[in-house]
C-alpha cells in the first residue's frame, strides 16, 4: 500500500481536494489512516450486504473508489450473483479493476452515480459518498435508489457528520487520532482546508430527514465513532 504524503509539504496555493490520480494512488492508505474503524466498518457493511442480499439480485456500491468494499464482500461469500461498483473518478475505477481482476461477479463502471439505472437491486452501499454531493443531488440519488429497491432490500450509508453539541471537540479528538496514525499537524491542517466546501457534512438528524424525505420508512443509526456515522435504511 503506497503511503499518503500528499499534504506533507507546505502547498501555496493549496488546491481544493479532488479524487485525482495522486489521491487514487495513495487512497487505501489515506482512508485507513483518516477514518476511524475503517476496516471494522468495511466488515459491518459487508455483513449487512450479506444480510439483505436476495438470491439472483445485484449489490451496488456507489462511490466505490478502489473497490475495497466489494472485494471484502466477495471474500465473505462466493454466492453473490452480481456486484457493481460505480465511481466518477477514472483513476479510482482503474485501481478497482486491478484490485478485483480475479473476481468474476464484480463489475466497475466509470460514471456519475446520478446516471445509473438501478436494476434488480437488493442492496445499495454509500460509504462516504453523499458528503461529496450537493444537497439536491443527494436527494435525487436517494429517491432514485428508493424507487428501484426491491421489497425488503436495504441501503447502508456511512457519512462524516457534524456533532450538534461537541462540534469542535469531535474535530479535535479526530485530529488527535490522525496524529497518532502518523500525520503531522501541517498535513492535517492542509487536508482539512483542501476539503472545505468539497466535503460538506450534515448532522445525523439532517441526514435522517433527507433519507426519510426520499421515502425510506425505516432509518436507524448502526454505527458512530465521533463524527463518523453509519445509517441503515429501507
Ligand atoms: C470517500 S470516497 C469513498 C470511499 C469508498 N466508498 C470506500 O469504501 O473506501 C468517495 C468516492 O466517491 C466518488 N464520488 C463522489 N461523487 C460521485 C458521483 N457523483 N458519482 C460517482 N462517484 C462519486 C469519488 O470519486 C470517490 O472515489
């Protein structure tokens, strides 16, 4: 796994964060050192997918990046009919294709998730995707998913959220976690600034409302570590 040192040197001007080639190259290291419990939540997502999967149907992973989630599912079960990962970053899709080249039931599609016509869908995974979309696009996507989901199907969403009561404390504690993962204070500060207006988090309650407004009637938090939250809905 290539080490993430993108923000290790001072950058002036500091470009806005994007899922470009440089980021795709170090993404697996970046996300596992930046998102607390990343490995554990991959397992939680994979086991949830297996729980809701219906024989002969398709599992979609939206904003799949390098394909880690679908690879994890395939390691836990060989019985899935079809899995489709979608991402609008070509370098990410290329990495995902290489990572999963020997897994025949996984296909990766280079496209915007809003262009996808979901078919025969029992499970949809959105692992840290919505936060990168505008609010109207989040709503549009959630409605598209809800309208295509098979009865008893489910959606697993993970989002970075904003704490209502401990906003700055959660951010500070998360930054301590990142320092303990080997990032310097300067790297943390530059990445935070690069992500401003690119990653736009909502509170859990705001996310829940968007999901309910899209037509989901069962919405429940299944994970939280500081400002990282998992939500299950159907
Ligand atoms: C934080 S990463 C997701 C991490 C990944 N799901 C995982 O489990 O490791 C967000 C991904 O969403 C993709 N993305 C953001 N908006 C998108 C959109 N509208 N359509 C397709 N992909 C999108 C980005 O290119 C990026 O690869």
